[in-house]
C-alpha cells in the first residue's frame, strides 16, 4: 500500500495566502458599493456589474492559466498573473468612471485568477484521494481568514480615506503575494511531467475534463454553490446598508460572522473526509446548503427577526460551503493527475462563471429588498443537488 505524503502545512498556508488575493479583491471592495455609485453618479445595477465583470475575468483567466501551467510549470505562470493583478489594481485605484472601473476590474481578475487556479493544481501535484480533499479544505480555511478581516478593513478605509484606498491596499497585498511565491512555494511540476505544446493538445485536455461525467458532476455541483455565495456577496451591501441601515464600517462584522461559519464547516470536513470519503461529505454539504437556503428565504420573506434573522440565516447557509467546494475540487481533480492545471481551470472557471451569472440576476431583480438575493440562493442550492445526484454516483 502506497504511503500518503505528510501534510505539508507550510505549503498549504503559502498557497492559501496567494489564493486569498481573489476573495480580498471582492470582500474588501463590497462596503464601497453605495459610495462608488454616488461618486460616479450611476445606478446600483451598474456598480454590481463591476463584481460580475470581475467574476467573468476570473473565469476566462483561469482557462488560460491552467493549460499554460501544465506546459511551462506552476511558478512562472503564477508570478506573471500576480504581476498583471498589481498593474490592473493600480488602474482601478485611479479609475475616472464606472465604465473604466469595470474594464480594469475585469483584467484585475484575469491576473488574480493565477493564484486560485494554480493553488489547486499544486495541491493536486502533492496529494491524492481523500488526503487531497483534506488539504483542499485546510487551504480554503486559510484563504477564508482574509475575508474575515477584509470587509472590516475595507469599511474603515472607506470612511477614513475613501474607496480608492481599498485598491491601494490591494496593491500592497499583491506585492506580498509575489514575495510568498518567491520564497515559500517551490515548483511542483517537473519538466518531465509537463504537457507538449500545441492547440490540439490544449483542446484535448479540456475535452477530456468536460466529457468525464463524474468529474463534470462534481464541477457543476460545486460551481453552482459558488453562485449562491456570490448572490449573497453582490446583494448584501445594498440589503444591509440601504435596506436595514447598517453602517458601511460595520458591514465587515457581518461578513466575519459568515466566514466563521465557513471555517467551522472546513474544520469539520478536514477531520471527517479521510474516513467518510469525498462523495458522502459532498452529499451532506449540498443537502445542508438547501436546508439553510430555504430557512434564509423564509427569514427574509417574513422579516420576523429583522436584520438579525437575516444574519442568522446567512451564517447557517454558509456553514457547508467549504465542505462542498473542497470536496467538489478534490472529486474532480482526482481523475486528472496529468492535467491538474487544466482540470483546476475548469473547476475555477465554472465556479466564477456561476458567480458572475448569479450576481447579474441579483442585480437585475434588485427591488430594494432582500428577496431577490434569497430567491437566487435557493435556486442555486436546488441545482447543486440535481447536478450531484444525477451525474455523480457513489464509488462501488
């Protein structure tokens, strides 16, 4: 029996820090939505489009980085992506209109995609099976430590300096990420295991992933769960700040409570997945998500406990998110040890593509209440169950 490699906690922490650029770029920015709308004299829907544009850029960026890293190695592609992220973040900080901000956010996401897609690929290079799911879950926990403080920092930067200071803070984070890659992450894909050049090779790799029924089931089920998360992220600033009257600097504390729920779920998954297996934990996660989503919608619709009821519902709804996404990624990547970068690109692209679509729906349905956010979250949870139950079966 092959002995599993030891848990490389230092590597997992470094990967989590690099991959955290993506949630930082989202969560630190969210409290500024109403202020940006006023500053540029635009609408709530147009400001929400900057989040959907970010999701779209993140989706397309990952599709590029995955195959490139399979061909040229993980580290050089990772460094190039972070460099692009820093440049575009500087342009975001100096944007003069909501349209230019939308464009710069798109390309900022293209750069930031490198950290997310390649952190998963490196985990697949180092681990396999249930141990890979455990490593994924731990990495997600470290990634989510950033959003616990990001909205708080973003809220106070907004109040003390202005929304542009949020992007200058992200520039500093990008520089720190480059230092982490240079000194904390070694190349995980030897030259002998790299793919050959050519468009046909690239297309064949994507075709292999997209035609694998079980892998695609894991990818779609996990991806639509991200849609539920980003329905909350895109709707929350307007729901809490404008509908419930929460101060922008206090928005961060609400996000901190939600991320705490995700961290608890991740800790439980890291303890249980080695014994219970990827499929069982994934199945538990999607049904828990559905129950939490329905409860959240009821609390929103009845408004029985006001803002505190909505906050409680969101905390419950977020508990299984780490469980679902860690096991969805591990379940999909397990089938592709030789194309981990490409498979990771599909995983991430579907996730953020679903996020972009759900954020768009929340923006289009915006009616100055929390109900559109609740409706989209419930719909995503139902689709997640359907994809898992119809496309993935328990290993016999």
